[in-house]
């Protein structure tokens, strides 16, 4: 399967996680960790549910993936996330040595690229814009509804 199709396949799974977050009243961001073309972790934002500002989709997915693999490093893994990670999540991805980070849409206000573009591991690959319109629309709809527009 060509890389673009693979990225889209796994981003669709991340979007499904984002929709679960939406159904729970969370900001609709989802994440999936893949190792060897196999999903080893799926997560979505739980900040409202847990009352924890660090319970972002990426943080939840990293914890699940490290538990699944039995170690704190994920150098053979790709993380798919619907929205560009924040600085906190990018730092955690860097510490976990995630090999590739694939995101859907940019986060112009809080995304790590604008504030700490070197936060990922030095050997990490960053891929953006996968199913970008779908990811962006989910966020736009959420915030429009939240603001009553």
C-alpha cells in the first residue's frame, strides 16, 4: 500500500477517535499509534472527563503504546493525530523518540511548530496535512457549536 494511502487509512482511525471525543463533550482530537503497520494504541482527548489538562489524545496514546510495547521509547512507531500537537505533546513525543508524527490540520494558536519546532526527536519525521479538510472541519464545527454560532 502506498504511503499516502497508509497515512489516510490510519488518520481515518484517528478521526474516529476524535468523533468519540466529540460525543463525550471533549475537544475532538484523536490519536493512533502504529508499529509495524499494526495499531497498538488509540486515544482521544480526556481533559474534561478526567479533569486533567495533560490528558491530551497524544499523551494518552503514548502511555498506551509504551504499555503495549513494554518500554518508554517508541522509535519504531508512527503517531497519527488529527491536529498538530501542542508544545507539551510534542515534547512528550520527543522524549518517547517517536519516529514519525503525522497530523491532519495545523493549530495556528497552540501548535508546537510555531513555538518549539525542534521539540520532536531529532531523527523524527513530521508529515502534515493528511485528511486536513476533514480534521479542520471537525474542529471548526465543534467550536462553532460551543460558541452558539
